[in-house]
C-alpha cells in the first residue's frame, strides 16, 4: 500500500508540473506574439530571455540539489575502504579557521581528526545557545502552536548551521539526508517504549534537583507550578541538545563502528549539557515567575474593596485577610 501511494504521488506531481509548464509556455508564447505585433523581433528576444532565465534557474537548482558521491564506510578504522573515505573527507571538510595546519595541502588522518575536533567545539557551543533559547520557549509556550513551530525551526536551523560548518560545499539533498538521520535517531520517531526511560531519566533528574533544591521566593505553593515549567523547558532543551549533538556526530563518522555508537554517545552528552543549561536558567526562570506571581497577587488583592460603615462582618474579615496577605507578599519580596 505504501509503495502504491508513493507511486501515485509521484505520478500526480509529474502531471501537475507538466500541466503548469504547458500553461506557462502557452502564456509566454501568446505574450511573445503580442510583442511581435508591437515591435518586430521583440517577441523572439522575449522568449530567448525567458529561455536563458529558465536554463540558469535549472542549472543553479541542480547544483544545489546534487549531492557528492560518498565512498562506502569502512567497518572499522583502518579497515577496507578506509583510505578512500579519508581522502574524500580531506577534500570535502571545511578547514577550521583555528586549525594550526589549515594551509597544509595534504590532509591525513591526524589532520582530519584535529579539524573535526575544532568543528565539534563550535557545534557544541551553537547547540548550547539554541538549546537555552528552546528552554524558555518550552517553559513559557508549552503546548502551543507558536512554541512548537519556533522550537522546530530553531532545531532545523541548528542542524543546518552544523552541516554548513563541517562541509566545504553545501547540497540541499545531503542536508536533507542529515536532517532525516537526526530525526530517525530522536526518541519517538520510531516508537519504542523500552528506550523511553533512558531519555526521560535526565529530564526528571535535572528538573527535580534544580527546582526543589532552589529557594523559591513565591513559597512552597508555587513548587508544582515551577516544576511544570521546568519539565516542559527541560524536555524541549534535551531534544535540542540531542539533535545538535547527533548532527555533529554524523558529520564526524569515520567508520561503521562510529555510526553505531552515535545514539548512545549523544544521549550521554545531551544529558550532561542539559544539566548545565537548566542550572544556568534556573535562577532566571525562578525569579521571573516568582516576581510575576507576586505582582499579579498584589494587584488582585488591591481590587478587594475596603470595609465601610455599612459593611457586614464577612466583608470586614475578607478585607482584613486581603490586607494581611498583601503585607506578607510584599515583605517576602524584600528578602
């Protein structure tokens, strides 16, 4: 069924493209005839310019879409097909500006490993920056279309940033391959309930430890609210860290052994980066939310009407209670 559906979609796409092309050619020809009636040979010049424009657009698109032919990966470092792949990496890898032997023409294995390590440091820094942004997006815009779309776009931009760092020449087709490989390595892309605890564990650990061990200015009643924000932000951050690190690991693969270890190594490094980010974001989020809650509480208490000479006992109690709570909140904010 899946193959039949894909074949039908390809046929539908081909039909649509041919139909649009036929309509475009007919309209262009009609316009050229009209121009020829106004000025001799102007219609032919018009068609020639459009043909040239189409040829340049097609050539540029093919160059962007064309992917380099990759040599087969060796089963291990030093195994069969290892030397051709190293030779390919020596030509395709972008030279890092901080590489001490960046001007060297011959790129051996030692040169490639040093270059990859420098690119990895930049990729990790970029991943941490984007993951920090996605922490606050996940915390404040959880379960919203804006938060989901913004986080997704940030992750796609991050993968492109990492791909562009490692590769000298860029190909849309190769980038889409990398994007697909990253997605397939993420949790829930191919649902497997046995893998979920390993991904959930670092999120729970950093959220509980950073939230419950901190002194929340708003008091213990706000702890569930803070914990909900931290869980949403930490989940968003973990997925971003995982996507960035997996993209970097895929760009550093030297053998099939390295490819098989990508997910496990990325999970470990993503959990470590997650703890660092949540630890840095914890004070900012705690203070921001606490101050907002206090301000909202004080403004809400201000709406309670003061007792008058004709008010009853209940109104006097409510007014006195509101004044006392307002005083407690203001005093706690000065601490």
